[in-house]
C-alpha cells in the first residue's frame, strides 16, 4: 500500500506511536468538541454531542495491546482480536469526525448516505457505508486508504465471529498502528482551523 511520507513514524518505537495517537486525539477532542463560534452551527452542534472524549479513552487503551507479556501466550488470540476492535473503533471515529466537521458539505453531497429520503448523520453511520462514501468522495486513490480501512475492518470483525477468521499477528497490528497515526495526519491536514496555533502536529 502507498501512504504519505511516513519515514519519521517508521523509526519510532511503538510506545511513541501510541503516545502520539493519544495526544493527537486529545487535541482533536479539545478543539472540535468546543467548535461553536468557529464551525458552522449544524456542524458545531453535531460535534458538541459527539463522544470525542471516547476517542481519547480508546486511544489510551492501545497501551494494553503493546505490553509484552510472555506469560499470557494462551490468551494471545483474544488480546489480538480486542486490539483490532480497539483500532477499528478509532478508525471509524476519525472518519465520523471528518464528516461531522464537514457536515454542511456532506449533507449537500449527491452521494451523501441516506435511508430513503432521510440523510443519515455521521454519528450513526456504519463503517462499511462510510468507507464507500470516502472512497468515492474524499480519498485520493493513490493513498490507498480504502484498501487499508477494509483490511482493519476485516480484522476488527473477528470480534463478532464464532467461525474461524484471519486475525493476523501483533507485528501486523503494530504496523497498522503506525498507519493509523498517518491516517490521523492525513485527515487532520484537511480540517479547517482558524489559525496555526490550534493545529495538532504529531
């Protein structure tokens, strides 16, 4: 897959990657949950009721899956399934934040997600339908975000399954934690901030 320049992220220890994800989502929560007076009214109302604080809490939970516990080998599959669920929830939350910030554009888009004639607001969208919308309307093809999100989505869905599913390895998961930090950067670069001071840089 092709991503934006990630040489700095590839050289980081995984603990530093998780620390930056936590701080990134904390800054996003601090700014966008109080966007009245800056964001358009409908977007600000939607953002103020969204649980961006849960994105921060879920980011902190990533620490649970990078702890090396050699005595917990028998529970490794369970830990990995929960780790993918954790990451998948964060990916979904980042996409919902994007659509909430650009709510006016989203609701006026000819491809906005609807049930019958009724618009489905970002806070209740499922990942599958969001992914198709982002692929068509948001993501530049050369970044391969659709392919990556689908990969995380498949891994995350193991939490719902009784039958066998591919869950990969922790090495693969750590690689995708790095890609999630890139994913945050990519979307944050497109957010409209009132000044340079408020832009998170991780």
